[in-house]
C-alpha cells in the first residue's frame, strides 16, 4: 500500500508489511518500503527493499518522491519504547516524517524533516507537489477519550529550507472520522484522499476535491464503483500523465 511513482513513470515505491523475527511481540511484523522498476516489456520487475540505512527493524513506509527523483520523504516510527527510531535517527515521540537524498547511487542516512511539521502527534503519508514546494500529509491525534482521528494538513517549504507551520484543511474535507492517504496531483489543484467520515460505499473510500482560482477546495466527490466498494480502499496514486491510477484495497 501507499505507492508513489517517479515523474518518468518507471519506478514505483510502496509500503509492504513483512514478517521479521527481530520484532518483539506475538506477530513479528513490521513495515518497510520496496522499489520496482518498469522493464522495456512494460512488466514491473521484482520488488526489492530499500537499503538498510532507510529500512530498519521499525516501521517505515508511505514514501513520496520529489520531482528530481532523488529526494524521498517518508514516515518512520519508533519501537515499542516510543523513543528508538533506528541508528542515527531522532524523532518526537510518535511516527515522524523523515527525508533522505540520493547521492550518486546511494541514499543518505534519513534525518527528521526540518521545520515545524513533526510533533508529539503522529505524522504520516506525505505527498509532495510537482514543484516540491508544497506538501500535504496526515496528522493523527489521539483524544483524551482514547478516540483516534486523523486529518489532512498542508505545509510549505520556506526560503531557509525548512517546512513551515502546517495548516489543517477545512471541515468540509476533514471529518471527525479518519482521513488518510492524501495525494496532490501534479496539476497542484486536484487532491485525492481516503476517508471513513464522508458518505460512501462502506469502509474507507477514495474521494477527490479541486481547488478553485481563489484557493478554495470543492466539496469532496466519491470516486464511485467499481473503484470504491464495501471494502477498504486507500492510497490512490495517479501517474504523471494522468492516464493510470494505482490504489490499495483489501477486497
């Protein structure tokens, strides 16, 4: 789940839940991300994991790749203590966004995303705009009554290279239920996301909203059957040419 694709449409990165005996507890599972390349025969090659300085024994995933294909923002989570994010990796006490850059053929050691995005809440599922200067993401907040809610936020790159204070999208998009897996289309005005809080077909459905000339978002539109079903659909990703879409479902 949570696929992202390079601008040339030939490399896809996605999250995979795998078995890992190093993980404590009963299930020994964790999340890493994997990469597949499109061959000359238009067949996707075998997916291989990202290098070990990016993937750790903790959960990583939900990558978004910058237009240059050499900058990756993703979510990294701590272990059961809530403090250890992996070697040489610091966080704020919950899942945070991290950034890594490809230098030559190697990815640099990820660092906590600079700026004001990460908090003691749960930040995840980033989506970079085509110019790399705007990023949408999901922030999850656990209430005092132990309810879980997650909403869509937007942040913008500042001149000093840090990300600015996030702004929550309006209430006609965010609901008291969970919004997740946001995607900003390369046109910069079409936003896709999954939600359990809007009228839908059951479970998590995929929706679309568009920004008008004044910067206002339209009422979200359900993408409808046969994309949405009674099961859970999320993490829609549209190819750069707008002709192909990928998404995850547990149908």
